C-alpha cells in the first residue's frame, strides 16, 4: 500500500492541531475582530501584518492552506482509492455542494438582508452533503465518506469563522467554532489511520469502550472550557484555585460555569487515568498503545496543573494557549488509543 495518502493525512492532522492552537491565540490576544471583514482583511488578501492582524490573518491563511490540503486529500481518495464509479460520482457531488455552500454564505455576507435565509439554505445543503458522506460509508467506501466529510467540516469551520466576524463574536458561534474544530481534527485522525491500514490490537470491548467514554469526556470538557473562555468567565472565581473567590459555592452567574469546569476537569482526569491504566504495563499491547496510554495519562495530569497556572496568572496569554494545546493533544491521544484498540471495518 502506498504511504503517500496516510502521510498526507498525518501532515494534515498536525496542521489542524496548529490551527486549533492558533485560534486560541487569536482569541487570547484579543485579535478576533482585528480584521473587520471576511474572507478578506480590510479588503486585502495580504494586509499589513501588524498587531492583531498578524494573529487573525495568519490564522486565516493557515486555515486556507488546511482547506486546500483537505480538498486535495479528498480528491486523491476518490480518484485513486475508490473503485466504484458510482461512489466516486457521489463524492464529487458532495465536494461540489460544499463549494456551493461557501458561495451562498459569502453572498449572504454581501447582502446582509438575505443572510439568515441564505444561511438556512447553507444548512440544508450541508445536511445533503452529510447524507452523501454517510451513504458512501454505508456502501463500502468509508475512505471516500471520510474524505468528503473532512472537506465539508473544514468548509463549515471557515464559514463559522466568517460568521464570528460578521456577527461580532456571538457566544454560540464562537463556541461552535472550537467544538467543530476538534471534531474536524478527530475525523482527519480516523481517516489517516484508515488510509494507513493500521492493524488492530486485540482489546476487550469494555476496555476499549472505556477509552471511548474518556475521549468523549475530554472533548466535552474542552468545549466547556471554550464556553468559559468565550463568555469571559475565566476569572469569575478570581485567582483562587481550590475555592471560588474564597467560597466553596459561588452565588451564581459565570462563577458557576467556571467552578463546573474545574470540578468536571477532576472527573475527566480521573476517567482518563482509569481508562488508560491497564495499557501502561509492558505486554498489555503494542509499543504504540503503551505510548499513547502513558501520554494520555501524563497530559491529563499536566492539564490540571496548567489550568491552575492559567487562573493564578490572571489568564495570561501563554498559559491560556498552552491549556488549549494540551486539551487538543489529550483529545487526539485518547482518540488515537481508541482507534488503535479497535478492529477496522
């Protein structure tokens, strides 16, 4: 089997990780609206890269590169790794629909009075694209389905980024932008594994299921952290770590969101520790399984420390960005461990 496609997939996964972290840096530096328009910045493709524009537009340029690479990977899978011509046609229809969605949304940005009706049309076409990807997977072409789904997801990510700017940072859209970015990274990771034809380890269903639950827990906790950040609740409990502003139970409001994130963090860390414990031992699986299990457990513990430092330093940019980076790495590690322990369809 050619190594070109899986290598391209893993390069793409690495770039998506950098994109997620870069998005965190954009928000942490207050650069989210440094470019008041979208997809251009002050009407230019390459504006003066200074101040907040440097963070925001660099993020957009990297997102563009990721989108083009995702498109190329999807086309490669359809052309070189999909034997059924009917499935191939479904795939190219799906890719075409994605371009149509992007064009419609840009038209909505230009004609603001039509934004919401056009957005509804984009959502409807997105459901059709998702149905096509699912149909391809069900008809024995999971690689083609994942390829189309990956490109659809990165396009939706770009459109959410545009909505974030046009609608001036609404909480729901900003949080959805982070949530979907991790889903996109997860889909690319799964696609890369399947492209490489990785042999599965013999794992009991219950043990693998616990890893899956831990992966979901890490994902939901990362999304909750995004809500804390985007709602401005990062310092709702002041800079105290073991209490919330000197009390065990705050009166309410953003402090409850902050406290909930802290409490759930302890639970998720414990869940990761328990789920990965049996795979640390020598002889419990391949070297890759042990590495991922130990890495996930270590990242979970490190995340608690970095979270505390984020609060203690008044949400300093470096710690906020590192906190997000570790969350993304932890999600990737647990997901990769889950895939390693499963049997390919």
